[in-house]
C-alpha cells in the first residue's frame, strides 16, 4: 500500500476514533452540566482534570515512544524488535498504573483537604482506581497506532465511548449522582482493555508476549530516553496549558468558574481534535516509517501536504466557531453557562495554529528529535506559570483564557519543523485559505445578527460550509496532486460510503475542470 493511501486509510479511522471519543464526551458534558448543576459540574471537571494528570504520569511517555519506534522497526523490516517494544510498553504501563492508581486511592484522606472538597473523599478513591484500566485502555490504542492499525483503535473506542454515554445518561435520568457516574468510567475502560487484548492477538500471539525478552540494550536505552523526554514534555506542556490554569482557577475563584473554563476549553479544542487531530495523529508513525527507510523526499511531501490540509480545515472551523460561540453555548448548555461565551471566543484565537504545530511535532518526533520540544516546553511553561499567577487572581477565568490563547510555542515548533524538513512554507495557500475563511465568517455574522440563536446554528453552519467550499475552489487552493490523494482515499472507504464519495469526487472534478480530470486516474 502506498504512503498516501496508508495515511488516507489511517486518517479515516483516526477520524472515527477521535470523533466517537470526543463527540460522546461532548454530549456527556452537556448531560452532566444540565443535570448536576453548576457547582457539582465544576467538581466533576476538577476530578477529570486530576484523572488526566495522573494518566500522563502513568503513560511515562510510552504512548508516543511505542507509536514511533514500532513504525520505524517495521519500516526496517524488524518485526521482532516491534514485538519487544510492545512487551516493554505493557510491562511498564501496568506497573505504573498500579502504583499511581493505588497511591491515589490509598491517600484519599489527604486529597479532599488539599483541594477544598472535604466532603467528597469517595470521589478521589474512585479516580485512583480508574487510572488502572484507563492507562491500559490507551496503551493498547497507542500500540495499534504504532502498527498503523488505526481501525483497531477505532473499534476499541466504538466499543466503549458510546456505552459510557448511554450508561451515564441512564443513571443521571434515574436520579443517580456523581459517584455512580465515576464508577461507570471504571467499567467501560475495563471493557476497553478486553477489546484491546482481543485485537492485539491479531497482531501478536499472546503467548509470544509472555516470552521474557526485551529490546536490545542499545535500542532499549534509546527508546526509554525518548519516552522520558516525552514524559517531561507532556507534564510540562500539560501543566503549562489550561490544566495548570484549572488549578489556579480552583484556588482563586469560585468552583463554578472551573466548570465555565473547562467547558470553553473543551469546546475550543473538540472540533479541531475531531477534524484535524485525526489526521495529525497518523503522521508520526508514517514519518517514522519513512525515516527508518531513509526516504527524506516522502517526509517532505507528508509534512507540506499535511500543513496545507490542516490549514484548510482548521481556519474555517476557528472563524465559524468564534462567530457562533454565543448561540452554541446558550442552545447546548443553557443560559446559566453564558459566562463561558467570552472564554470560548478568546481560546479560539489560536485554534487553527495548534493542529499545524501537531504536524510539526510529528516531523520532530518522527525524525527522533524530541529534545527541542522538551527544551522549548520548559521555557513556555515558565512563561505560562508567570502569566497565570499574574492574570488569574485579577481576572479569573478570563485571565486563564488569555494565558491559553498565546500561540508562541506552536509558532516556534512550526518554524523548527519547516527548517528541519527543508521545505518552504505554503504562503499562498495560507493566504487563500485565510481569505476564504474570513469571507465565510462575515457571511455567518451577517446572518446571525438578523435571526435568533437557534436559527443561527441551523442556518449558519450549512451556509458557512457551502460558502467556504465554493471559495477554496474559486481561489484555486485545491491543487492537482490533491486529486490523486482524494482518489486514493476512495479505495480505503467502506463499501457503503464509496457511492456518495464518488458523487462528491465528481462534483470536485467539475470545479477543477475537465482538462485536469485525467489526474483522477493516477496514483
């Protein structure tokens, strides 16, 4: 299978995986916000923040390590090395999950007093126990990504996330509380572990994993150094982003401000994660595989193409959400959460830049240069801490939103990756995409100013999509080589989706012109 077709297939299933995970979490957030109330929802947001922080420590940087090093090993044709990496990852993740999870659970007496929630020790016990299945659930997903079997990761998510949403909704409707909601998470992540083991058997016989063999000392040292670098980067980046802001808001502001901030943070990142992160997730193993083969030409092609596509998707989503921020929050969450509108608009300012920086990180990680990201993360963490201590006590959640809307790190990472890949930034495509997005945003704003909040969403979204798609073709932002990639994606689609996709491709062909139609038959 060609590189473009592999990326297209993985992007499709990555889109399914991320879409299911984030959409169910989004809907669940709405259900929780409406049923728990502002104060309890703020407590839930804080507990999930604690879980995600513990999960980063449990990860030990192994998710990115195994994703990259397995792909590189397979690129070199060394399957045994890939199996050894899987074994090493599972052993370390299991040990870390048990130690951290039990540590959180056993010290439940101290957590409530430290965080100001003295009447809720049981919640912290449940969070501690959740980290064990949670960590292993995502360990299997990272392994599947390393083998570039993104369909398996999608199946794991399809088997757990919708079930979590259904069970939680039923519990809340029948009068259950936050404790039962958290217990459901343990069960569904445990189910994810079982599904992950089932699909892992298709890649590696389980008895082969029981052989006491690990990567050779040279590879093991390189892989673990890589993992530790990524662990440090993840912790620093996590704390320096809105997670540290959550801690400061909880310390200086009423608990409902945590809920407002987390709601805005989730909304600002969710569409980008669904539409663009699914694509950027597949880049690291794809680049690592070509790095293992020594094919720098394909690395350049992957990076430039990914930057163009991420811009074409990220910019219009960013502009459209900024215009429709008010109607979205008021319709989905209710007027009680109107305070989150301004926070969302502020946090959307750099929303299109972050997915591009993920493509840049894929180049840096895929070519085994994580040290640059680690060093810059320390600098940006110190800046973020300083700004948080200055702005959050004065301006509350608004100050936190401002801190998290400064895209300095993303810009520097993109510059470094472009230099490392030895490519030229697609300036004209950036200008064309930005212009099309701006015109689309103005049209939606004009509509919104004349209709109610519900009609703003019902009419604004399809209108914006139609205007933007027409403009990128009018401005010639779609290139001839894009036709080849679109054609290759058709071969990776499930049969039920091929017919509508062929109709879509025919429409694109009419926009491009008959003189370029022959490109559809290449690739």
